[in-house]
C-alpha cells in the first residue's frame, strides 16, 4: 500500500474524526503498519492468523479496547466515532482486516490507553522504542531495528 495515501486518506482523517490528530500518532501508526504488515502487504498473520489487518491487531486486544477501555464515559466521543466507522454487516475481525478506518481507530486506541506520552514525531528511534514497548511488547518477535528498517523501506523520511 502506498504510505502517502495511507497517511493522507486513512490515518489523518481517522485521527481527526477521533479528535486525536497529532504528527507523533500519524508517524507511529505509519511505522506500525510498516513493521507489522509491510504497509498492508499482509493483512492476516501467517501462518497462525491470530492478528488481523494492516496493524496486526489481535482479537483479544480489540475486544479489550471495545468492551473495557472505551466503556469509560470519558471516552464517549471516541467510542461513538469508532462505532460509526464500523461496518455493521461485517464481524469485528472482518472490520479489522478490510475496514482501514476502523482498524486505524483501534490501532490508535492501543496506543491511546498507554499513560505515557507519545514519542517525538521526528525520531524513528523513539517511535521504534515506543512501538516495541507498548505494541509489540517484550514477548513479541519484533525489534526496534526492524521497525526502523521497515519505516525507511516503506515510508522514508519523517
């Protein structure tokens, strides 16, 4: 997937709808898509199939965000936007795979629920460390070096 189009047509409009537009979030989501799915080349984790979409979100993570995190009343606006983005005739799994606006909103929520500020938007190293710590976690196979490599390969300069 073309990263410029992903940025301008999907990520930025979704973040603006959520009221969470920020260049750090934009670059972090671009990097997440790059490292998790080669910027949309793979939309289902192979061979296990546990993670879905360009951000490779596990259903357990999706369900925790939708059913627990967004249940808090202070997130009413965000929850409404996410539910409005959802295609109701599709399952949650299908929305994560094929609905880029929905999966982008859910991926943003993965980071939004972290009580630590987003990294600097113009530091691939900081973006990579944040992704590794909070998205891929110490249990994941990803590395900060892989994040930076994929960011350079699919997105380029910040």
